[in-house]
C-alpha cells in the first residue's frame, strides 16, 4: 500500500519536475545563444561573437530568444518545436558528418537539447510556467 502512495505522490509531482527540467535545460541552452551573440558567459574564440548575418547568428538569435522564452515557459510548445528543429539542423549539419557516435562527433548536448525541446513541444512547460499561469487566468 505504501508503495502505491509513493507512486501516486511522484505522479502528482510530475508537472513540477517537468518545469524543473525545462528551467534547467533552458538555462544551459540560453548560454549557448548569449555566447554567440554577446560573448557571454565566455567568448566564441578569437572574435568573441559570431556574425549576425550567418547561420551561427541565426542560431544565436533562436537560442537566446527561444531560450529565454523556454526558461519562462512562455509559448512553450511552438518555441520548443522551433528550437528542436534548430538543434536537429545543427546536429546533422555540423556533428553527424564527423561520425555516428555522439561522443566522437561532440553532438551529445545538441542531441539532448533537440529531444528535450521536442518532448516539451508535445507536453508543454509544466506547472511552473507562464503558459500555465495564463491558462489559469486572473484570480478573483
């Protein structure tokens, strides 16, 4: 009986764990965008940033703006879908040509971002998101 109670408790907490997953992964993701756009928290090689009118500039914009929206849980489903697509392009264009194994082609984080965002595009942002707050509406 106690085992069922623990399982039920964990299931009730799943919307909050989903939000934690979204927040933690979005925090890591947005850093990739700000690195490309603003050389923060670390520069992108000798030039510091990437040219804005390049594929890397487009990636930086998607990662920065999309990452902030995902961190907040605002427009989670469509933004996560776009970010998942961006990561799929990054993987197949820049990582997969260097080998099948993600450890060898350095595509581990790209694959994790891609499938995390794909998952969130299906399930939403969880209980702690602006999407959930907007769905609830004003309290009276």
